[in-house]
């Protein structure tokens, strides 16, 4: 069982719905926090780091991968 905060859960859900597709930091902010919130890209990076620590569990390559200069992608295992 994963012990996720509500924000971590929403972030994971957002990435899972787009598995295999790169998501920009701006799209993640909009999808997880909404446009009304003043959330910066480094907040996304921090939550990704927390989420990776909980779900990757030593998977290599990591399930959540960085798309340098753009955002993140959840590997599609299918």
C-alpha cells in the first residue's frame, strides 16, 4: 500500500492518465493545482521527487522520467 498525500495522489493520477506522453510543468501545474494557484516549476520538481521516492522502489529505469527542459513522463509499460 502506498501512503500518498492528496497532492501526490493527484500528481500520480495526472501522469497515469497520460502514461507514455511527456507532460510539461505548466500542464502539470494546471492539472494538479489549477491555474488560480501560484505554483512554480520547482514545486512540481519537489513533488515529483517525493512521489518517485514512494513509487519507484528501485525500478530501473525509473517509472517517472525527466524530460529535460520540459517536464516529466510516466513510462508506459504496455
